C-alpha cells in the first residue's frame, strides 16, 4: 500500500520514460541501488518481530526469509526449524 502510494505520487511529478538516462539520473540510481540495501541491512532487526506475545503473529511478522537471513547473519541457524 505504501509503495503504491509513493509510485502514484511520483508518477504525477515525474514522467517514467523508456529513453536513455543522463549522467545525473544514472548517479542517482546508482546511489539508490547502494544505499537502499545498506539502510535496510542496518535498520532492520530480527528482534523487532518479537513485539507481541503471540508466537504465530511473531512468525508472520518475521516473514520466513527475514528470519532465515537474520539467523544466517547471526550464525544461529536452527536446522530443525529451517
């Protein structure tokens, strides 16, 4: 929902075209390609998904792949679970 709103708002201001990008646009896209994964890696924390007392809701919040990546990053992979 949030992404759809953002795209809809930017669609009104910016025109998405199939033409080639100029140097300024390429640098902006390259910066976004590097900054977005770095920010998501540093801001997302697996401890955020343990907000409720309900184990089922916590697992849904973890989204499977998020939990798997966090476990691999921490070297705490529960092989029976995954």
